[in-house]
C-alpha cells in the first residue's frame, strides 16, 4: 500500500512539472482582457489565392539604422519579437523623460519574457550619435532588450511618417527644437502595428501592459497548437 502511495505521489509530481509552464501562463495572463483581440493599424488589402480571399495587413517597411553600440539594426532584426517602439531625442526637455520612465517600467515588468523588446529611435540623429545614445541608455537604466537607434535624418523621418504614421521633424517652436510623437507603438512578431499608447500617461501605459499580455497569450496559444 505504501509503495502504491509513493508511486501516486511521484506521478503527481511529474504531472505538475509538465503542466507548470501552462499553469504559469494561465495564472499570469488570467483576466477578461485576454479574450479581446487587438486591432491592426495601417492600410490593408484583400488578396485572392486559389479561389480564397485573405486580408494582408500593413507591416512597417524595411530600414537600416545603427544602435547605441554602432551595430546595424534592420527590420529583419525585429523578426520573431514583440516590440514597443517610441521616437525621442536625448536632450528633450519635456515628454521624453516621462516616456523613458514608462518604457523602463515596462522593461522591468516583462524582463522574464525574452520575446518582448523595446526600441527608441532618435529624431535628432545629428546630435544623438551611438556614443550619446549609449550614455542615454545607461541614464535611463536600459537593459539588453532595449535598443536606441540613430542614422540618416531623412531615413528616420520617412520611417516615422510612412512606417509608423507618427510625427518626427525639426520645429524651432517646439521645446528642444524637435517635434515628435508621444506614442509608445506596439508591434507584433510579424511587424504589424497593433496599438498606439500615450507614453506620457500612466493609464495609457497600463493599457499597453494589458495589450502586451494579450500578444504573449496569443503567442502561447499558437505555440500549443503546433
């Protein structure tokens, strides 16, 4: 009888170990917001293939910039990861510090999820060299999952306007001399835009946190089907 109980306990422990990842995800991502689906932003088109119609959603265009370590960073570098992206500049006297604080807080909350990464793109590349961005990254306590990008001004502005549909420009009337979007932009693993959230607002950042959980949960479900 004792041997039988021992075997039952061993079997139960093995079962718990096998189910632990699933139970952890279900516990972490429990809540009614997980039953919601996130919208897709940007133009979309309907294509026909083998007599069936499918919707193709907008993805951000190809680009090539440099990160704070002078390493090339492209759209291909983002493949397979969930990204939160913002536009900023290192000498920004107004909204950027608050945006950086919220990016840092999100970084800390999702540090155990390597599939979630963060990207900040300067709108003042003439000043914000890789060296400047490296110092800024240390200032805002950025971890290895948070990159800061610089490059040609025209490439960055075009990427902001036509790739992310946000503002980025010089403006002598704006504080610090540059006008840029306050949004934290959520991208899924296929580089689709899935949400815009005001990076100066704690309430909006909490909504972004919930949206990140939805994408993580959707990714978890997709992997279970394979």
